[in-house]
């Protein structure tokens, strides 16, 4: 019988097959609900229902200030490992699509959709936890499984607040995956980011009769934005600064007394983001001083950069090799090629080969709230194909594929990989020790300090910061 590292591959696949009905239900039902960030009440309950039915205990609801977040746990015996899984389940606006190979509305006219595959991501993570529990019970393996209901990833993810609250500190490792057009794992570092709101307060006056009596908040915003743009000559190539104006005045004959913009600062590590943030804050204060207005500078939300873990990456890759790729039918490949044709990208169908393991660390410009988990415990994340090659996340084909067999096959394959890797971590103390040593080495003297304050219950003011498809960790070729 074929062995995959420390476990019996057949037992892994059998456990996932036994869990298949639960995975199928989560995939289908969460796809149907397609609830937005911080509104995913029914989607969270679907996960809770399946976990409770499988014998998990819900130990926290409304976790870290998010009503749609939760924690579920199961354990047996004394000692053993403690492994966490990170399901997500929120959808995106404007990406509702029927499960067909063209852009078409759903039959119920719902306009929200899982254009990032979170119905699949969540099903794979929760399904892996349930499957691993079954194996542990059968083999009397001691240990603890914990499932974190990771609400609102598409806006301001609860993982950041969970990390701030120390909820990952006692686990040996956390595992996650994401939808993608390829199968890949490697030493990827995502960017750190701060989301900032800058407001200027001036004094209104009639712009024709007595403009000298006013102080323009719009001039302050313009001066600030000009300063930010001049900064670009003097920042490192890894720095990204983008902003949008949310309030810029209402009438030309009135001196504007209030303006507001949203600003995103990204860089390859947290220290660089904080340094640029301090510089930008000085610009806001200077712009206010120069225009005799007042500035309010508020860092509303922030993410750390993803910390890879070598031993978990290597073990995950070995398991991906053993388990293999999803086996696509010709009908599924035709569906994928039709999606590609309608997206005007090469009609290459679905990926059929595992991407090679990169020996070098890769830095990308996107961000993920999994990063904050990775600075608190060894964390493994990989991608599995659930959408056609050349198609980007946050597009209608992702929603379409997620509502039919292509997405389900990807979720089942991902569940198998996480079940195998979770079993290895649970039963191999040497692997856990190696993962912890790599974590400590990469972290060095850096101390994790959350970008959100203890006073923040959630990022309630970030409703306008929903992702638009350009802030994902996965690089789509």
C-alpha cells in the first residue's frame, strides 16, 4: 500500500471520501448564499452545522468582535499536537453568475458571488478538519483540532483581530489553501499593508464674496496628495502607495470645509510599511499647517507580511505530489476553455500538472490576513486549481466554476492535501519541532504587534475597502 510520508495514503483518501458529503454541502450551500463580508450569518452557520454534526464543539461565537466568526474544537487523549484550520466563506459584490461558461445572471438574480472561491476554500478547510478527526479516532491519535471561522476576509479579515487577541498562540501550526488557476506551494512572502483614512477640516465661506474668510480642506487634500506623489521618487521599488478621494467638496461657490481620502500603503515587510506611514502622516500634518486647516490621520486596518515555513512547505509539496492533481473530464476542460474564450485569454483549459517547488523566496505585491496568523504560529498555505488557466481571481468564471464540478474537485483535492499534512504534523513531533524552529529563525527578534488597537472591535468603517481583485496573494500568470 502506497505511503505518503508518515501516513497511509489510502486512509487519507478514504477519510476524505467519507467526508465528501459534508464538503459537497458546504461548497453548494455557501455558493448559493453568497453573503458579503460581515453579513455571512447563514454561511458561518453551515460550517458550524457540519462541524457540530461531526463532533466538534463550538467554543466561541462572535469571535474577536465579528458576529460571523467562530471557533470550533475537538480533542482526544493526552498531549499530542494542536493544529488549526482557516476556512473563509464571504462573497463579493457584483460577481453573481450562473454556473455556466459565460457571463450570465443567476436564476435567482442574486448579484453577489464567490469570485474568490471562498465557498470552496471553506469547504476544503472544514472538510479536512473533519476527515482528520476521523483518522485520529480510528487510530487513537491524541491531539487537538481547531477550526477558526474566518469571517470577512474580503474586507477586513477577522484573522487580524484573532491574532491580536492571541488566539493562535497555543497551536503548533495552522493550515490553509486558496483557489487558483494552478497547483502550487512555495516560499511566498506577501506584502504588509496599512489602510488609512485621512480627513481634513477647514472653514467654509462664500467663494465669491469672501473667500478670505474660509480655509479650504480641498486645498489641504490637494497639497497632501501632491506630497505623496512626490514621495514616489524616493521610496524603494517594493513600496506601493495608492489613494482614492471619498469626499472632495459639494459646490464650487462654497469654500470646502471637509475632505476625506482612503490610502493604502504596501511594502515587503511591516517595518517598511510603518516607516512610510510615519512619513505620510508628516505630510498630512504639514498640508494642514500650510493651509491652516486640521488633519485627522487614522490607521484603520493593517496586515503583516506572510512568513513562509520551510518544513511545512516541503511536506505539503510532497503530499501534493502523492495525492496528485484533480482529474478533469473533457466536459470540464471544454467548460474551462469556453470561459477562457469569453475572457479573451488563451484557451488552455484547466491545469493538469503540479507547479515545481521554487527554491527561492518569492515576494509578491498582494496581501493576505493569513500573514498575521503566520507571525504567531507556523503556517502553511498552498493553492489548488479551481479556475481556468490565465483567468484572474475576482472574476465571473471563478464564481461559475465554484458552482459546478470543477470547483468541487479542487476543494476535495485541497482537503486531501490538508488532511495528509495535518496528520503528519499531528503524529510527527520532529516535524512540529522543525516547523517551530524555522518559524523562530525567520521571525528573529521581530515582535508581533497588531496593526489594530485593542480598542477596535472590528473594522466597521472599512465597508468601502472591499477588494477589487488586485490584492490577492496568488500571482496569476
